[in-house]
């Protein structure tokens, strides 16, 4: 069997199992099984596939057929300017969250030495992306999941920023170390009745603890804001990602906790998504 034939077979299986992006997914998974990039695959379609490669590929297809996200199967996701290793213990970095990174970078001067805290760091994609571009800043990332912290540490190691970041496996309630110039969080904010309407890829495979914000969606947003008001320095800035329908509610909680609203920023679908506020 050559690459073209096995590629078609993969697409067919995915199509039969209602995977919408069957052609693209089959190509990505075959490139990953062959350990070559997609352009090389396309240029070598008449090459013969080995039994070992075929075995890997068909195993990937079996996983994708059950809606497992591509990033978990190939083991990484591109975010901002880097590749992040991901696994089922953390949310897959979203391109909408790059807006949070962009806003923070706008706020932090290239030479300033700010202390940054990332609450619910997951794979570490937000804090590591910032530290990569602001070489004098230092960071702390916390997460309630021990396995997420393991992964974030690994990402810091392969990106060579281990010496400017500390990760703690901690619940936000128990964390009271230091004061920060900047706090960032993309907390779980999906409300209960919306959770069941999420894509199968998301609801059946990504960690519920990284998505679910309780019955009204605000349980973790509230906690993050309350704790941030203690952990942040005066005039420090808080950057939050929340649901597009949670802006008004979040602004209310921020005000109650002594934060002044600077601006609300839209996501890639032009929906309000990020809130930037200052502790006064
Ligand atoms: N934006 C994510 C999603 O729709 C949710 C992320 C979160 O809850 N923090 O899947």
C-alpha cells in the first residue's frame, strides 16, 4: 500500500464516523505516524508504507474516530510562537487565548521586570509565551491538577525558561505566596447547561475540571477574582478570559473586589472575551 492509498483509507474511516475534517485529519495523522511534515507527505504519495507505520497510523485513526482531539493524538499544539506538549490532563490551548497573551505583552514593556502569576496554568501556554518574550520577567503558575503541573514544567524545560518560572500544584484557596504585578487566568467558565452542548471532542476528552465553571459558570471566575485582589500589588493588572455572555457579571464581581475596568477585548469570532482591569 502506498501513502495515497492508506491516506484514502484513513479519510474514509473518519468520514464514516462523522468526523467533519476527515481529509485534513487523515493527512495530519499520517504525517505524524510517518514523522514527516505534511508538505513532504504530499510530495511522496506513491511511496510504500511500512507495516510498522501503517500500524501506528491506523491506531491514530481509531482514536480520532472516537472524537479524540488531534492535539492529544499527535501530542502537541502550536500556540502563539511555540509548540506546546499536551495530553489529556490539560485543556488544549485555544487560538482565542492568544489574545490574552497579546494584551499582556502590550502592557509589559520589553525591559521591565514584572512578577506574573498564572492561575490555572494547564500546559503553561500563557505564562511561558509571555516569559519567552519578556526576558526580565519572572512567573509563577499554579494548577489544581498535579499532572497539568508536570506537563507545564516539561514545557518550561524544553523552552529553556525553567529558571524564571515556578510551578505549584495548588488550589487557589491555599495559595498565598508573594504579590504580583500582573495576574492572568483563563479559568473554567462553561456553565452546566452549556457543558452538555459542547463538541464531543471537547466534552468527552478534555478535562472537565478545566472547563466547567459550576451551575452558573461563575464559580471559578469568582474565586480567581477574590483571590487575585489579595495577591495583586496596588495598581497591578488582572487579565481574564471569560465566556462572551459573562462580561457584565464578571465586571460586577471585579468592581466588588476593588478592580477598575480598563477594557474588554473581543476574540477571533468578534465576541467579547477578555477583560483587563486594574486593582485600585
Ligand atoms: N473556550 C473554551 C471552550 O470553548 C473554554 C475554556 C474555559 O472554560 N476556560 O472550549
